[in-house]
C-alpha cells in the first residue's frame, strides 16, 4: 500500500463541519485515525494482487 499512511502520516477531517478538508483533526482524535488506518490496511490486504512478470 502506497501513500502517506506508510509514513505514519494521518489526515482526518470532519466533513460535516469542514467539507473543504482544510482542518486536519487527526492530532485531536488519534484513536480514530489509527482505527481508520487499521481498517484501510485490512481492506488493502484483502485485494487481489497482480503477479509480477
């Protein structure tokens, strides 16, 4: 899985209050960000992979 999550960077937005995603709230809610990352990794691991030739 590629992206910021591999570097330990989390971004979390409250889309009901911040639809333009300008206020990252991950620092205020690290448990939510970590749970979403865990779920993302589980989902990513479940995807079929292309075999390298």
